[in-house]
C-alpha cells in the first residue's frame, strides 16, 4: 500500500522563464495521496487517496482531488469493520489476502474506480453506466495472462473515456509522488463523521514501509492526538500540520486501532521528503520609499503553506507594506495546499472556490474560516503556465478584491483528479470533479485574463482594489 503527495514531472505547456513587460527587478534572478478504492469485503487492503494538481507526463497539468469527503467516493469502504473482539482477526486475514493479487483483480479494480468516481466533463458521450458495465464484461470474459497485459488493458479502457486527464500510472510513475507526503510520517488522513454530528480523523492510507507503517499504524486507525494535542474536531490538514517537523525528529501519536480496538501510543520518526517551494526577498521601489515583499511559489507541496507564512512574516518584519506573489510557471501541486494558501489572504467567510462532482450533493462552497494573515495590497503574477492550484489561488484573491492579476492569460485547468493506487503499486488518475471560481467562472479550457499586462504602479493597484466589489452569492 502506498500513499503520498507532490507534482509529477511532466512536459505540460511550455514553461515561460521570462516576462519582459514587467520590471525585472521585482522577479527572482535565475539562480498529492493515493487511495485504494476497495470493495467492502476488502476494507483493509492497501490504499490511499492523493490530492494533487500536477503536471501530466503526457499533456497538460492536472489537478488532483480535494482532500474532503465531498469529492471522494461516498463509499465508506476504507473504514474498518469491527465485530466485538474480531477486529484483530479481520485485519490479519485481509492483510494476508491482499498479498495475492491477480491480473484480473487489478483490471477490475481500475474499472470499479471509474465506475464509482469518474465525472465526464467532455462534450462527447463517451461514458455511461451501461456502456461501462458492458466494457467490464468484455474485458473480464477471458483470463489475463501477464501483468503487462493487464496494464495495457487498463490504458485502453481509460483512453476510451475521451478524457485527457484520466490515465494510467506505472509503478515507477506512481512512486514519484512520494514528495507529496503531507505529514512527514507517511500517512493520509481523512475526516469522517463520528455519528454524533462531529468528525474524527481516520488513516485512509499508509506509505508502504514508511515511518508510520513500520511503527505499527494501520489503515483504518483513528488518530486521537499528536504530541498530546487532542485532534478531535480538527481537519485532516490541521492534523497533518501538527505531524510535520524536521527530518529525523520524532512525533508521538495516539491511535485507536479499528472501530473498537485498543488505543496505543506510538512514537514515529519523521521522514521529510518535500523541499521548500518558496523563494522570497525584499524589494525597494519608488526611490527606496516603498518596500515590497516578493514571494515566488514554485509549486504547492506539503511545505508550501508553512514556508509561505514564514516568508510573509519575515518580509513584514523587514518593513514590507505590499506584496508580489509570483505564480508564473507554477503548474500546481496539492489542491488542498492551494486552498489553504488562498485562505491566508482572505477575510473570514470569503469563498475560496466552488467544487462540483458527478453527484449534485458533492457541490461545495469552500470558505475562509479565519481573519487574513495580511491585509496589504497584493499583486499576483501569472502566465500561460500558471495552472490548476495556482489558478485557484489567483482567482480566489482576485475575485475577493484582495489582489490584482498581472501578466498573461493563465492555462485554464479547472478539473479535479484523484489518484488511486492499484494493488500492484501502479495507479490511475481519474477526473472526479471540477472547480468554479468565486465569481462563478468555469476556467477549464478558458484560463483567466489578467487585470494588467505590464507591471502597474502601486497607486493603480490600490485604486483598482478600492473600487473592486465582490460578487454576491445567489
């Protein structure tokens, strides 16, 4: 079983490394989780759900699913079934069974993932429940002799959907997602209802032979506390932040095994994989009378939010009175990291993004829950390779009158994908939804037009923001 978070290396749109219309001095000098989607009888087999917006290995950048119940399958199959004192026995039995995987099992699981989660966003009527069921019967009507044959069948099966973002990942491609581990200990957490109107945190998946897995954490465990801090009622993102720490240090977690198993205290050594995507410096403009904090964000990985907060606070301490957030050539990364970063600039109650899934009940309005980290004016730099999670941040700040956009029209990637691991370590990327900006614009295939092509004077920025009015819902 494997779980992880960060963008895949991929060609996508050509990267633009220069932006000539804008003052060069303000720019830097050149110097996701994965989830097994198992049927109910295989609750304890491997799996994790990745939440990314990445660059595809073949095609344009993609956005991976929001780490929230709303866009994940409503199937609670990753929960541990606990019958009195039989939890341990069930766990051992299913763990043994998961070691033997047939080629037919792999193909059938890929088919099931699409059946449960796929959102057809193209004009083509290339998918329907009836045609997809017929495809399963055709594919599994005879035995599949080799693993490579199974992978080829999955590739052709996904290609038939007509969706350029839904595709197969080889085990090698899948393993490259390791640097997107949101916790540093190799677990993927998910908020699930506790039956009393609240929520609790479950271990959705584990990195095979990762720190938590080796320390005794199991899929389906409930996270109770982190270093003595109760996580009851906290979001998966908040808990993940508590788990993060320097490589080689330890974190103590309390977990409850299964639904009715024992509570255990476990010390886990952190294993940091992600590298900082943040570069920042202070710029003096207007003959030194104004200090501008310049922050370049290269991708949205597990460290993006934490390191961006550090950069902004340091720049404020150095006297920055306004900020430039450079998202040029940022193809995306973790969608949840993008959402959390956008919230840093928004007022409580402001809409970050709307998400829409295959089922109308999965439509959500994601809002900021706290006051902003800063209220200073912001310029967001964008170009043709600003995509996915970067477009979420750019439009959230723009539509809420917190920033102006400067540069070129953005890429236009507004679909949401989930990455699911298959039992042999390969995976599938599946489109499960799309996002809509606070001003109700569908940017997929359209991109976002900037307010200015060339770098404006700060009095123009302040004037534009002062006259800006947020669109009212409804």
